[in-house]
């Protein structure tokens, strides 16, 4: 069933794409996506700096990970 459901959800998202918000709400996403869908560029850069400073080994995990500074 999963492939059929994924396909149907994709069709719905494609249909409503013209009205989609610039940012997604974290709690409404059960799958991983580009962090840029959730945070504006300035906030994303701050989160990357925090990740680099306080979690360089990548100990903390989340559904929507923000990578450390490159």
C-alpha cells in the first residue's frame, strides 16, 4: 500500500503547489526534507553554527537534521 499512498500524496501536493507556503511546519512532516523548507537562510546558518560548536560528533539526531558547517 505504501507506494500507492506515497503516489497519491505526491499528486495532492503537486495539485496544491501554487498555494504552498514558503516554509513547512516541522510538526506536520513525518519524513525528512531539506532543512531549507523549515528555516529561513539566516536561522539555518545560526543552527549550523550551533551544531558545529556544540555537537561536532553528531550525537544529537532529529527527523529534520541540520548539518554542521562545511
